[in-house]
């Protein structure tokens, strides 16, 4: 007797949907898209929407390549849309602020212009001496040496949070002694300050606000934001 084996295939259950794993890069893209709101607060945070676009594009490509194994196309699309919207908005906002923040009659400068040239025997560059007596606009952070003094009119301005928040004696060219004209006053905080006034440049080093040595760059400020 010959035995005949009949193959049997179970019918697909009605409404059965194959399991697909959620694409991790789609989730990461959405997270970066949400975090990209921070790009509106500081230009350096503009990397967040760039990461959101990168991971969103990667997720979209992977899902298209493996449609039966991966899910999350909607999350990827949301991450890409959020990241792109906030990137464009941040660029527009910071460009507008940069173009309009300098008051009329002031010249924008940055601390990098006040640094000595490499190999130069002089600690002060010629470009800084050219600014002596000029009306300038500069941004920076208040050194924490005045943190507990209430309302103050004299303080040290430094270029970045690293110089500011770790205290100590910064480089002489990373310091600007600021004296606010009446009625301007500030209290200590770690936020970015925008100041305008007459810049004085001197070779003389002397004790300044906060118990530091400085005095090379001094600003008599009549504008504060």
C-alpha cells in the first residue's frame, strides 16, 4: 500500500496583520524634532534639528527598504517636519536678531578681535588699539566674582560660559571691565549680556571688580540688554 501525504496549509486568518518592528531611528528623529525648540533660544542648538533631519531621513530610507519588517513612517515624517520647521525658524530668528541688535552709532565687536596675534610680543593686537575711544557693542557673560553683591554697576565681562562659570583669573584679553552709567544697574546671572559704550584700551594691569587683575579693556557702558 502506498502512503500518500497531503501537504496542508493553514488559511490566513481574516484581518491578520504581520508584525513589524518600530523603527528606532524614526523615534530618535521625533525626539530630536521636539528638542529642536531649543534652537530658537541659542544658535549653537541648531545642531538638534540637523540631527532630527538626519535620523528622519535614515528612518524613511530603512522603512521604504524593509516595508514588511519596519513600521514608524509617520513618526519619521513628524520628526523631519518638526526639525525642518524649527531649523528654518531658528535661522530666520537669529538672523533677524543679529541684523537688528546693534544700536545706531555703535560698532559690533567680539572678544576674538581683542586677542593677541600668534607670535606677537605684544599682548594687545593693533586692531584693539584702533578701537580705543570708539563706541562699541559687545556680548558676553558676567564673571561670578560679583555673584552676591546685589545691584551692581561695575563687573567683569567674559566671552563665554566656560570662562564665566568656573571662576578664577581669566586671561587679561578675555576680560572687559564694565562700568555702567547711571541709572543702569544689573544683578548677577548667567545669561548673555549685550552692552554698548565707549571702549578704553590700556597696557596697565590693575585690580578690578571681583578681586581680579585686569584693566586692559574697559567699557563705559550706556546701553544694556
